[in-house]
């Protein structure tokens, strides 16, 4: 406060003095008046003076205005005046015109006053809490000034005000209600308030996101017309960027909430070319940036890939490709669209495959990749557009070996279109690589290097490419042509940077030769290459040429480190002697260090996107900086190593390779055994299912047997009733004068039939008991069978199950004999019944009196014969069912035998596997001990053991449980 009074005191007196007195009187009236109207008029007067006399009103009236906010909340008008006055004091918005000379000083003083007054206001945190409570008032004259005042506080001292709001109860939730206000002015200013509130504060960003901010903001954008909307859409997009940028939690919430699908309508711009207003361009630019925030390479890989997947599934990528291939799109929108598509497809195979299938609407249709590459190698295109196309091509090839193979294949002789009707990607890259525009040379070289990145197969395939330089001359390889252009240096007149072409070619050659001994051999086979590199490195050139010298040193170091010593004249040791003789090891290492010390190296290593202010800064590629960082140290060590150390290192490498091969072999063996165990487990589960099905079938058959038994009992009862009728008929015959001898004989026969029937019934009862025993035996047998399958180890239960099955077989055999005996007795019964019928017929011929009754007996006997025949059929059916049960039991017995064999086989394999694993553990322990003693011997001999080797050995010891003793190969050390 004293500081502000000093500033005020330093100003000129005169009219200022009168205004200061007026302000003082108004402040006294606000503080002392009892009537609300007087206080309201005084605050209104302070508001009118606050813009012109900001310092005076701020010094004298701020405390009184805050008191008004605390005490006069019932009157919305005075609260509105007080909030407007505070806003005028704190805000830095200058409406008065100032002279050009005083403009800078006035702006600086205004900003200083705003921050000072803001600091005074928020010194008491209750003031900010009071302001938040006032925002709950629905009255327009209170809510709108409150929103503007809080926004101004956040602009002045954002972090301090954010912290106060964060600790205030329901502070952020109250502000979120502003987005639901039906008055557009308050809603729009609420968006600006949330912009300032969420800037660089992750905690508040999360709270705002979980307060349903995404839903409300997307609704506002949709209501305003998406990309055709006004400044409100722009403000909402900026707020969405604040919430999502560098905030993984909010990005995941945005994806899980299915809000990515709602972004697709933003890019439905239509085919009309007249609808590109300045605001629409701004909105669409922000929308594209918002998509890039979700798939930025700096995000966690898992989050990025899930967003890329969602964008493809909802059709967002397809919509972006439509804009990419459309006509009449502004250049800056087209450039940003290319960058956006690049990051949507980067490292995600499905999206990369889709992009490869996109065709431009031309006649004939051309792949989008070819059309974009035509723009990249065309020097008349804008620089930023060419950079965007290069980034798109790099993202298309990033972790995409399939795409790399397709690009390289367009350069191979078998796939080149002999008719010349279509231009391929490979032809465009070669054309750019050998053009007279240095920027096209650099872009084509970097693009071709990305087609070889981490792909040894394509590096070898590219060695097959042959180029026809001129008519009549034999073709030369692509590798040879690159070295030819490199050796020509500045002899060819090129447009652009002097070193850009050579830097691009050197980066291509370094990428090509790294991790590819075959390519190194092809490079060294040309006897002019090594003298050229040593000559370039040994010269003392200017600062611009130092970078070229460093890259030549890197290329020569790669030729040494990845040399397989297949060329006698260019073995590792001879190349190192050549460096020692012509360059010097220290000088070589110094030149190699020029690369990482270059000012543009660190800039390129930060982000994958080639974002340069002008073509002169386009020197390094992001992926190449990774390669330099990886190889610089190992090349330095390789240069200083002696031949003996190289031999020892080679022997160690071979030993470790053998160890890795042995471990890999055993890993594969264990993996195969695991697969076999899985197959056997599946077979066991299949057999279990079959066993369950058999048990179900046996249960059904048992129920059928029970039904047949019930039917047989019914037939037996009916047959007993018929016998009783026959007995009563015999008595009637005697009474009617039938001869006693015949009646006695018939009674004896009937008694025999009864006895036979009773005997049959008893035997059937025994059969029922046998069937019940069979059922219980089958049930216990199947239970023991399932337990044997589950355990696969209890051989005693399997033996018991076999005994039960043998018992069941014997019971079935006895049952079969009994059924046969019953059938024989039935046949005898039928014969006796027929004899009885014949005797009755003879009596009918001699005695007509008894004819009618004999006819009745014949009918009863025929019925008895019919029932006996049906009973015979039922017994036959039971016999067939018994045979079926016997077959099923035989099948179950064979299944048990198969399962027992499989169990024995599994136990034998598991025992063998355990023995092999134990042997491998012993071998691994011996191997590790030998390697450790070998390293100690190397240390004793003065050979430094690298930390990376130790870490690698530790990782192998953790990962591999088997090893083999390599001591025999190293006993001579």
C-alpha cells in the first residue's frame, strides 16, 4: 500500500488533488451512509472514476468495496457496481488512447498496477471465496461482473489464485455451472474463465474433466456449428486443449467416454470451395491440433495406440484422408492435416495399412503416398508442406516392416513398370535423391533411410537396385551412385545449402551400413571409398565442413565396427592402422564428436517431427540422432582396441552366441514340450467328455430296462388272471358232464403251467436283482473311472475298475443263460397249450353239447398264445438291450485302457522333462561360473569389462534357466 501511495504521490498535483478528494468523500459515504441508496450511488460514482483514476480508486476504495460485497449481498445492483469497479482496478485492459512515446511505459505501469492490486485482493483468501459464492447468484448484474473479475485475477496471478480455488470447497464445481447458463454472454465468458483456470494445473484439469466438462464443451461446439462456428468454438477448443495436453488421465477419460467418436463431424467440410472463412480455418486448425494431442508421440505408447484404434474404428482417420485428398483446401489446413494423419498412423499397423490403400481422386488413380512424395520432391511447393509430407512418410514407415518392404520393392528390377505409365514411390525417391535441388536430395535421402530403419532384410534387398546413369554405359548400383555423388562434392551446381546434399547422403549411408555386414562389404569393395573418407577426415576445413567430416568419420567407424573381415585388404585391423597412419586416433575421435556437438543436433533429437524455420536448418533427422547416440561410444572403443583384444572379443562373442543358441534350443524344446502337454491335456478333457456321454447313455438304458421290466410285470399279472379263468371253466365243464379223466388231465396241465409260470416269475425276479446289481456296478465303475481320469496316478483304482468290469461281464453271461432257459420253458409252455387246444377240439367233434364252451376255451387259449408271443418279443428286446449294454461296457473298458496308457506316457514325459531341466540347471550354474572366471581373467589381462556386458550377462542369468559350459573354448586364455 505504501508503494502505491508513493507512486501516486510522484504524479503531478492540481486536478489530481480534487479527484482524490472526491474519491475520498465517496469512500467515506460508502463506509458511513446508513441508507442503501446513498451507498449505491457512491459505488456507482466510484465505478465511473475507476477507469480514468485507477490508481486512486484502487488505493482508497478497495477495502470499502470488499466490505460492500460482504454486507450488501441482498442488493444485486450495488454488488454489480462493486464488482465492476474492482474489475476496472485490477484489469489491464486499456481503453484510452495513449501516445506512441508513452505507450510502452504505460503498458508496463498498467501491468504492474494490475498485479499489485491482485496481490492485495487475494492476500485474504476469504475474498476469493466470497467471489466464488457470488457466482452462485443467478442475477445477470452479479454473475457476469463476477466472472470477469475472477478471470482478470487469474490472468494477473494465475498460480496463486488457482491454489486458492483448488482448496476452496466446491470451488471448481461452482465455476462449472457457468457452462450450463442459458445466457450466452455468461457462458462464453465462463469458457474464458475456465481457460485461465486450467492453464498449467493438472489437478484442476482433472477436476474440471470429471465435472462433465467434455460433454458440455462438445455440446457447445455442436450447437455453434462445429468448424463453421464463431469465436466461441475457438474458445472451447482452446479449453479442450488445456484439459488434454500432457494430461494422460484426462486423455484416457476422453477416450473411455467415447468422445473421440464425436470429433468426426468436425471434419465433414464438404466439397464446396467457398466456405473457408478465416474463423473456420482457425477452428479447423485447432481441431486438428486437438487430434494430435491425443496421439502425440510424447504420450505413453499404450494410450496413443488405443486412441489410434478408436480413430480408425469411428471413421475419423478416413475423414482426415478425405480432406487430405480434397481440392481447394487452404495450404495451412492441408499442412496441418498431413501432420495429423502422420501421427494418427504412426506405429499402428492397422492405420498404416489403411493409409497405404488410400488413392487420390485422379485419372488414373494414384496412391496417396505417391501423390504426397511428388509434393515433397517438388521444389515449387511450400517448405512447411514438404516437411509435413516427409513427416507423414516417416510415420508411415515407423515400425512398419511391411510398408518398408513395399517401398523398397518399387526400386527392384522385377517390380518396375517397364511401360512408364505410372510413377512409383521408389522412382520418386531416386529422382529426388539425384536432383539439383539440395532440399529434395536431403528429404529423399532421409525418407529412403527410414525405409531401411531397423530392417536388415531391406538393407540387403536395396543392394540389388541398379541405376542406368546414361545411354551406353552399364548400370551402377544405388550404393555406388550415392558414393559417386558424395565424392563429387560441390562440383555439381545445386540450389540451396552447400552441405545439405552431402549430409543427407551420409546419413543414408550410415543408416544403410549399420547392423548390416553385407552392405559394409559392398561399400568397402569399391576401392575409392575408403581413401575418399580418410581424405575428407584428415583435411582442415572450415566450420561448415566440420559436420561433413564428423559424418565421414562415423561412416568409416561403422565400416570398422560392422566389418566381418571378409575382404582381405579391408579388415578391421588394417582399417584401424590406416586411421592411425593418416588421421590419428585422437583426431578421428575429435572429428567424430563434431556431430553431437553441433547446435542443430540437440534440436533434432527432441521431437520426431521435422519442424524447421527455414531450409538451412534442415540438417539432422530425429532417428539419425538416435543412431549417432547408439554408435558413437562403441565406435570410439572399437578404434582404441588392439588386435588381440578384438580376437578375444570375437571369441567371447562366439562363445556367447553359442551359449545363446544352446539356451534358445532348449527354450524351443521346452516350448514344444509345453505344447505337447497342452495337446495331451486337451485329449484328456475330450476323453472326459466322452466318458460323461457314455455315463449318460448307460443311465438312459437303465431307465429303459426299468420300463421294460414294468411292462413285463403287467403282462405277468394279466397271464395270472387268465389262468384263474381257465380253472373256473374246468369246474364248469365237470359240472356240465365233461369226463373226469379229461378234466383231471387238463387240471394237471394247468397246474404245471402255473408252476412253470411261478418259476418263470421267480427267475424274472432274480433277473431284476441282477439288473439292479448291474446298475449299481456300472455307477460305481463310472465313478471310479472318472476319478482315475482326474488323478491319472492311482493305479490301484484302475485295477479295481477292471475287476468290476470282469464281474459285470460274468453277470451278463449268467443273465444271458437265464434268459435262454426262460425262452426254452416258454416254448414248452406253448407246446402244451397247443396240445390242450387240440384235445379240446376233439371233444368238440364228439360232443356237440360242449361245442360252444370249447369255442370259448379256444378263444381264451388263442389270447393266451398271443400274450405269450408278445412276452417272447419283450424277452427278445431285453436280450438285445443286454447285448448293447455289454458292447458299451466293452467300449468303456477299452477307453480306460487308452487313458491308462496316456497317463503312463504323460508320467514318463514329465519325468524326462524334469530330469532334463535339472541337468540344464547344473549346466547353467557351471556356465555362469566359467563366464565369471573368464571375465576375471580378462580383467587381470587389462581388458576392461564393459558395464553393458555385465548387465547383459545378468539379464541372461535371470531369463535363462539352462546353459552349457563354454570353458573348453576359452581354456587357452
